[in-house]
C-alpha cells in the first residue's frame, strides 16, 4: 500500500507548482464550510478586476462555482474535501499581487479510453478558460442548491454531462468510476472519472455530429479538436500547450494500459 501522509495534514499546492496525483483515493467526503471573509480592499480589488475583465470580454458570466477550502485524509483511502460557495469573480484575486488569494477551484474530468488502448483528449476553443490547451473533457464544478449536500454522485453526474456536451458521447453516471484525484496550480483539485472503453471511430463520429449541431445553432464547440494518445510523450506531437494536470493523467493512463 502507498505510504500516506499524516491523516490530519492538509495537502497544499502553492501557485505554479507542478500538478501531482493523490494516489490511492477510493472515497471522497465533501463538506461545505463558510467562505472566507474578504477585507474591504480585497472586495474592491476583486470587483475592479471583474469590471475590467467584462469590459474586455462582455460574454463573461459571474456564475456560481465551488472553491476548495482544504483537503485532508480521513483514512488511507478516503479524502476529505472542504469547500465553499463563490462566484467566478473570486478567481480574479489569484492575479492580484497585493490582495491576492489562492482560490483553489474544484473541477471534474473524464478519462475516455478507446478499445485499442488510447486516451481521448480535446483542445479548448478560444472561448474557453484554457484556449488552445489540450485537456480531458470536463469542467469546473458548480455548487448544489443551498441546503443540498455536494457529494461524489454530484461530481459524477457533472462529469458525465461535460463528456456529453464536449464530445457528444453519453455515458450512464453509474458507469463512471472514480479514477484519481489531482492537485494543480493554485491548489486546484481535480476529480477524475474513467469511462468504459469505446472504439475511436465511434467517438470521432459522435464528436463530428456534436460539432455540426453546435455550428448549425451558431454556437462554438467547447473543444475545437479531439485526438487520441497512448502516453505523455505523444502530447508533444499534438502541438500547442496542455493544462498542467494532463501529463500526470496521461502517465496514469499509460501505466494502466501496460499493467
């Protein structure tokens, strides 16, 4: 069994540190906590940055989001994730040198393997938060209604929805297995699920149908291209950049295929 850190120890990841996997997570416990109190100067800085961002991109939406307040081990296989409710403008405090906060996001993704051992990746469209960057299908987690608990099943449903919206492939929630958990820039927590293998040709056809439907409606698909890789080494052959957790996840996939 992998050696675990102290069960009471938090697992912070400072900004700009490499992404890493938290191996051995089999269960998640999510606990809602109160958001931190912002100083008046922090609130003013956040709102000022948001106004500037909206002026540059009027399509921005200050929607609800989940922010990680910390993680710790309950037992060797159970990770406790504390979270609070916020809106997207809070993330802009990451960029403020004087009033900044880490503001770790919580996001989900789906590892979609093919039946010949490859992994589906997609490139973010220009309208997304990671334009031109290769990533797994997924997205930032949204909070539940007030008074409704956020749990692993909520994350699983969100992951399945992201796969359908970004790739056009519909998977039953119960068929998504918890695969791994990562921490990346700003301490952001990624909860990654794995879908049953499918033929690459079928996935490509579903994606093409999705793109055609979105384009016909005047919308831009969230992924402007998909590809299939076997290992982290093949990421460099795709060109462009990738989100910082993708090499970690590609390596995990490659190990799984070789074992």
